[in-house]
């Protein structure tokens, strides 16, 4: 029996718990996995119990009971948490962190030098089973262990492997970018409202456009520059809009946002 434990059941943690439970239930191959959860909030533990999850009484019980331990807490809480469970970890424990800015070195320093660490940077669409997560491991994690950890994350979407030393840099690409996209979307719907267009109509059109554009990026076979060119007829409306974006420093603004995300991630991990 493989034991998987979650510490933390906030939005992201709960989405992953539910997604993995559903995935396990649908697969005979995975029925030998035992799922345990713990959250510091009594009301959250009660909710999880009512949903028929195996709720343990403390972080220490999770550490004692589970080979794979998922940290779905706030980055600022992880140092104290690791200190609490350190005496109860074994050489087989695989520590899976969803905490932004936290490095493998950070975790090893607070547990053991040869700790098995998997880092994950998820994003909010995981709540709908449409997550896009970055995942990495240190050398102590075996291929089989990493495959299992990745399967946990992919129960709520997709996961792409990135270098361990680029987990802070990837945050702006998948984890923070939904907020940027929402702000970008708001600019369009606000403009529509100014023009007397129903906001819901504009939102539906823009959201569907995002979905279609996303598929064009991944499935059309064209590169990004080619796709831009296909929409930008000479002397047309799109080209006029692109020129306005570029003259307003749009590309540099996006780069600045990415760099600010990365800087803050390094600060959190410090």
C-alpha cells in the first residue's frame, strides 16, 4: 500500500486532493494507494471528514504514516512545519512542495542533506481540472518516485518537467500568469462596456477567443510570430492595435512583471 499525505487543504491543496481521489477511484491500478489529509483549521478538518477523507490528527501523523508528503501550505509556514515533522521522516520519505519560492536546498537544510524533494509550481485552473504545473526533482528522488509524484499532479491537469534551478523563474509563466491574463481580459471587457456592449457578451467572446488562441498555440503547428502575422493584415485593424501596444511598451511591461515575480520568489525562499 502506497501512502500519500497532504498537509494543507486550502484552494490548491483541496483541488489536488479531490482530483487525485477521483483519479484513483477511476483506476483499478491505483486502488492500492491510501490517501491521508490534514489541515490546521478545525473547520477544514471537519469538512474533509464529512467528505469521507481519511483525516489524521496532526502533521506529525501524516509524516509517520505516509511515504509521499505534499506540502500545500503557505511558504512562510513551511520552515516551522518541517522542523516539526523532521524527527518522524525516514530515508524513504518523498517531500513534495507546492510552496512558491521554496527551493530543494531550503527543504534539505531543514530536514536532511539527502532528503528526497519534488518541487511543484501549480496554478489556479487546477480547481477545474485544467491545471498547468511545473515539476522538478533533486537527485535523491528515483525515477519511479518522480513518476508517482507527477501522476499526483497530473490528476488535475498537465505537468511539465523543468530544471530544478528554474522553479522560481517558471512562476510567472504558469502560476502568476492567470492573474495577468485576467487583468488583460478586464481591459477588453471594460472597453466593451464603454462602447455600450453587454459585458457578459464581451466576456464570453473574449474567453472563447482565449481558448481558441491557446489551441492554436499548441495544436496549429505554427510558431508564435507566424500566428501573429496570420491575424495582422497589412493596413488592418489588428496591426494598428499591435503598434499601439508596442509603442506603449507592452512587451517591456510584461517582462517587468515576470522579473518582479521571480524576484519575489527568491525573497520568499530566502
